[in-house]
């Protein structure tokens, strides 16, 4: 790395930052004493800070580019995590430890921690569901939160009108999610990319607006309160124990989700999704039913959102349309993209990082979201494939007729 | 085997095919030649159902296939090598081939066919764990042809296999197309700009202009036809 021009660039960057942040960092109007305070020290801090950060940024970028050149073909395909995951001796004790940790988690941590964890696990389900649509089938869905809302309201309303319990509402919510997935799927069968994103965005908003404005049906912005937590074999639990109980339920559903999504990925449907993502014309030429594959993806993706919605309603005991804004869709999409599209482990870790991080960053109070945003940018620049990028199963070629000798290309 | 009768196909308001009649017998290589925009690709797209014709009929082995969905047509045994290759760029060569056999359930037959296409294109066997997008243009074309063969089609539709390839590789690929036709009796419907080479391996040919078939003859006669030589062979 050529030092001098790099330092000069960093210097210019820091000057620019000092200029940009001048009005908010330096000038403060004290309205009580009617004076303007000039905090020149802040300018110095911003200058030094941005200079070093910019230099660090350039240094990391140049290192990244050099690193790509050094990597051989073999290393390029598998990241450190996926290589660790292949190591059988390591994976079994690690998995056992993880299992024990998850089981005793609510007993060693406070109800508050457990409650955060439940939220994170709900997002794991949402992320895995959206991963089917976005990661595998390559259909950009910005209205995914609509299915989440459908699930939550399914439980809320069914319980309010008919007194249905959690366990009955769970499959109903899943089925309704799937139904709405197909409902959205039909009009967008011919769309792709940006157009699809906009239509799904509209769909998500329509569902939210209906819930907000159709007072007779959904009780409008005031929402539905007093939704019962799941009862334990007919017993009503205290809040503390109900939280623990929901925690175990979510863990269970998450495990089932992971297994099913993992199996789907390697199935015929999964291969059809991947083909659809890669090339639509080729996909048709290979005899894959495009319409059915797309509808499958939407329906199966939405199923998990519906279930997550039911769990969410049971956990918070109160739902209103404010919980189902476009921001939620974006967060779920971030989980999928940041975790690693198409990779189950990636999506799980993405959900945990993205949901737990803002909670634990509360110590930084108002800078919380700033730091969060910076981490997102950093992640995408330095690990564009996600935390754990997708490594598809490698099929070994079993025939011995073809040897590995390089053959003359004539 | 395949009979296209009075097919008219539109893209929106624009009529691409103005009543096409083509007949292909079992085991033949038929080539469709013509200038850019004549409607060659549209003819193939109409047969494979990706762009369904607005009127006219297409029969495959005596049964009408007009109006069927693309995947139903593939199931009947018509497979297309799309123009511009359209391989799956992030799947490996092996996975690409597996996608070709998507509708088949006979694992043994699939394995046999995989060995067969590797014997046709040994270079693909060397590259079998490489992502499709990292192959050279010629290799990608080979992969596209192999992938279509994995469906074990009775009628293979090929759209410009010579597109953007070096003359040497084009000749190699055409040699293999002839070989596929001779060895497995696969009927081939070849759409080509490179009229000279296409007519050399084909049995019969059709000449297309502005959405109409203007001439049809045996390939040898077309090669000697004064008009065709002037218009398409550049002699």
C-alpha cells in the first residue's frame, strides 16, 4: 500500500467529516440562557476519529483485495465456519454444548433475557421462511411482514371470537399464511426483480392498512389485548413460567423449521427453486413448472411467517398494526442477506446478531442505531456473502470411467 | 414426428411468425436458416411453448401440443437448448446436468447418460465441480447441449449453437451434433445463422425471411441454390 496518497485521502475525508458534522457537533444553542456554545474540542475529536477510521477502512479494503488474489481455488469455496462444520470431531461436542446451553438458558438468565431470546428466535423462524423466498427462489419479497401479521391476527381474532387456544391456532395461522402466500403469488407470477419487490411492498402495506382501518374486523389501531399465553396442559402459568414455556415452544418450532428447511433445500423442490433463481428461461427449458415452483416458494415461505405470528401474539399478549410495519420486513430481509442467502446456519446467526445486538447495544443509548448501521455497512463491504455464506452440497462423481487426468482439448 | 402447420406467433402487437409450415421426420437433422429477425428463434419458442402461438397447430408424434405449458412439452420429449446458452451460472457442471434430468426418475439411466455426455465432451468431465459461469463460451455451449441431452429428448431443439464462438469450436460442436443424431437417433431441429455449416450437417433445410418460410429443399440442394448462396452463404 502506498502510504502517502492513502494518508492524504484519509486527511481529506476527515476534513470533509469535520465540515459535515460542524453544525451538529460544534454549535449548540442554549435556549435557556440564550447563548450559542461553540464546542471546538468536538471538532478535533471528529477530525482525529474520522481520520483514523478512514485510514483503517482503506487499509482493510486493500488487505481484502490482496487476500482475494492469494486465495487458491479450493479455499475460496469454503469459509472458515463451513470448514469447521465439516469437522465431525468438533461438531458433535459443540452441538451438544449448544443444546445444553439452549435448554438451561431460561434457568440461568433472567426473564428479561429469555424474553429477548424468544424475540430473536421468532426472527429466526421469519428469517428461515423468507430465506426460502429470497435466498432459494430468488424472489425479492418486501412485504413478508404481511404474513406475519396474518398469523398474529389469526390467533388474536380466533381467540377473541371463538376462544381458540394457542395449539389450535398454530396450524390455522400456518395454513392462513400459506393461503395468503398463494394469494400474493398469483398476481406476481410474471414479475421479477424490482417490479416484484414493489408489488410485494404494496401487498404488505395493504394488509397493514386494512388492519389499521377496518375497525369492526381488527379493532383498528387499538389492536387486540389480553391474548392468552399458551397454557401448560390446561394450567395457567405465571408470567415468569409462561415465558420459559414459550421459550421452549419456540425452540421446538425453530428446530422443526431448521430440519424442514434443510431438507427442502436438498429436495426436488429446492433444486427447482435454485434453478428458478439462476435462470428462468433455462428453468423452463428443463421442464420445471415455473408457476407452481413460484407459488410453492411463496406458500412455504409464508407458512413460517404465519406460525411466527401466532407465537408473537402469544408472547406479547397484545397486537396492533404498529408491530407489522415495513421496517419489520426490512429487518427480516437484512437477517437473510446479512446472515447469508440460502444458508440455514447463516440465517440463524444473522437473526441472533441482528436482534440481540440492538438490545445489548442499549448501553450506548442514542448511538445504538448508529453503531448498528455502521456494523451493517461493514458487514456488507467485507463479507458480502453474509456471516455464513451458502455452501451447497457437493455431489461426488462416482463413476471411475472418467479419470482426473487433464485431457487435451481438441 | 413434428408438424408445424400455419403457426402465427405475436409479441404483443408485433407479428413474428406469419404462418409457418415445417415438417420433421424421425431421425432427421432439419435446419432453419435466415437473417436476423426472420423469426427463427420465435419458431423454436413456439414449439417449446415458452412463447405460445396465437393461431395454428403444432403436432408432436401426431398429438397436438399447441397450448401446452413448457414443462408439459418437455415431458413429452422435446428439449430446447436456448439461444445464448442459459446455463445455471452458480451451479457446478454436474448440478447443471442434474437439472437437465429434472423430470427423470430412473437414476441408473441418468448416470448412463451422464457418462455418455462426458464421453461426447471430455472437457466437461474435467470441469465437473466447477461453477457453470466460470466455463469458457465454448464449454458453456457444450454444457448447454449436454444438459438438454440429459433429459433424453426425442426431439432436440437447438438455437444458434455457434453464437459467439470461435470457428474451430463451432466446427467441433457441429461434429458432435451430427454424432448425437447418428448415435442415438435423436431428431434435431437446428436454428442457425451459420448457414454453410448448418446445411453441411443437416438432411433438409428451411429458409426463413420476415416470418415466412421462403424455400425448402434438401440441404445439398440448398447449398447449391443460387439465391441461397448469394443471400446466406456470402458466395
